[in-house]
């Protein structure tokens, strides 16, 4: 059985969980706080980051969320998520990178720093200016998602793909941390509310990260 | 003909150039300074980052260096760089992410900020503490590459792969900016010196970034 090393608010682990669940791959959740920087975790992943998937019987360790997704895309036929033509797959991978890198560094990363790391580790109050900046950047990203959905049924084209999972994973963490103002983003809201009702997404929405509470609309399918 | 939007010290563009050259794919260099944030470039890549590959005749635009590499891996058989078994490919992609993300954020990114951006844009002197930290982190990464080469002919296994190209691309930029102290890294030095003599690497080593000069050993194959 695969062990997924993760913590509840890791957006990259959430992307992998959505993929595994859509593909019907079973796994156990293993809690890992990468900021604790243990030797045991460093020996699994020298990059020191979650998610890591490890199968102790088969002695396979997979690191890096995009490498993990490519692995299951290559090994499990069910629910292809890097699908379509070669040009379509390039578009899916472009969007995955946009959400993993730009959305994360503009929005999810700063929110995790201010609302999770400062609360749990350094016990400092969040920097309200950084929070405002992250929420402003979130608006820009949601504008772009609105634009994509105005032009396509799903973010990368006519079928649900890893681009949708990557976006939903980042947005769900940002939303948990109170960083998403949904006003004026009806297209993205509609797309995200379909996601929230998927069986792959329900378990994620029911989990909580210790003392940090999400806003009331967070797990609400119509929220 | 493909147009590659890049600037000489972009490590991600260098990785793509090495791949295209190894695969025998022709391209023109188009200079782009992503920090100038032009509307024209934003319309090619909403992420605002280099590299971008664009073919105006075929109307194809490819963004994100990993998506670009996967595209050419899928379309050009020559010189497979995400090669081997499915487990081997996961190892290649893990290492590519390690160099693209960890090496870049620890070493190449801070060096570019201190030695290129401050020189060309803000006209400030570099922060010597950030430079020292980046060089210290570089030692740690080179230790890990030494360890890999002690155990394998190439970074990800028995064949040259995208992992080698990604590492060489980051190291070459860090070396240009004077951030690599090669003392004590004989394994990595030997591996890198083989790379430097490859036809795919020679054009990169001969280019200069405006007023910024590399150290004397930079383009020297025995350096």
C-alpha cells in the first residue's frame, strides 16, 4: 500500500490526492510536517518537501508532485488527466506549472506563511499587508480562470485534466486560509463548486489543520 | 522555425536549449527580459516567465520549461532524455524538480537577484551576506551531486537524461555569476567538464550577459 507523506494544507499533496482518488489508487495518509526537517524525511526526499509517496514493500519512493502525477498517468489507465493531443498535453502542463508556481508563490505560499507557519511555529501575528497583497494577487489569478472557463468547458480544454486538479488544490488551501474573495468570480465559483461535490474532493474538505479554522463557506458545496 | 524567447542567464531556457540541441531541433534565439513585463510577452505567456517557444507559422506556443521538455520528448525520438523504465523516469523528473526548484531557489535565484538584477535594474551593490548564503547552499547541492555520481554514471542512472541537463543549466548560470567554489567537488567537476565540451553546450558558454563578466574558468573545458 502506498503511503502518502503530507500535511492537510499542502496544496501539492492535495493535487496528488485528487489524482489518486480519480484514478482509484489506494493510499494511506502519513502526516509529515516538512518544516520539522527530520533526518528520516530527508532520507526519503532530499528536497525536504511534501508530497512523497512511498511503498515500503515494493521499495519505491516517488518525490515531487508533478513527477508523481506523471508516474500514475503512465501506469494507471483509468481517468487520464494529462490527456488529449500532444499540443493539448502541453497546455495542461503549462497550466499545472502556472498554478503550482505562480499561484503558489503569489497566493497560497504567502497565506501559508502568514496564517499557518506564524500561528503554529513562530507564534507571531500575521502581517496584514502581506495578506492583503496575497488576496489581491488571488483576484488576478481568478480573473484568468474566469477567462479560461468563458472559453472552455474545463481549464485546459474539453475534458477535466490535471490543470483543474492543480487549480482546485491551490484554491482550496487559499480558501481554507480565508484568502479568496469570491465576489465577481461567478465562472470560477461555478467550476469550483462542481469540484467540491466530487467524491475525490469530499475527504479533503472535511479535514482540519489543528487550531486553524476555515471560514464557514469552505466545505459547503453551494458556498 | 521555433522562436525561443530567453535571456542568456535564464537557467530554464538553458535547459531547453540543451535539450533542443541534443535532439537536433532548430530554433532562433529571441531576446526577452521577463522583468520588463511587456504586454506582448504577457500575451505569449501569462506566467510572465522565460522560456517560451513560439512557432508563428504553425501557431503553437509552448510555455514552462518542463512542459516544453515533455513536448519534445513526446514528439522527437532522437536522444530520449526522459528515458528508461517508468521508475527511472520518475527519478529523472524528481531530480529535474530538485534542480529547477531547490537549486534555483537556494543558489541560482539569489545569485541572479544580487549579481544581475541589482546591477542591471536597481543599480544597487549586491548583498554580500546573501551571496555567501547562496555559495554555502551551492556546496550542499554539489555534495549531493558528488554522491549521485559516486553511485551512477549519470545523475539519474546509466544514461544521460534531462536530470543532467537541468543540473548543468543551473550550475552553468551559478558558475557564470561566480557562485560556485569547485574545491572538494572533483566528481561534479569531472561530470560538468564532460558537459562543457558537448556541442550542445559550447554556444551557451560563449554568450555574455551585457556588462556582467564570468570568471576566467567559466568557459574553459578543463576549468
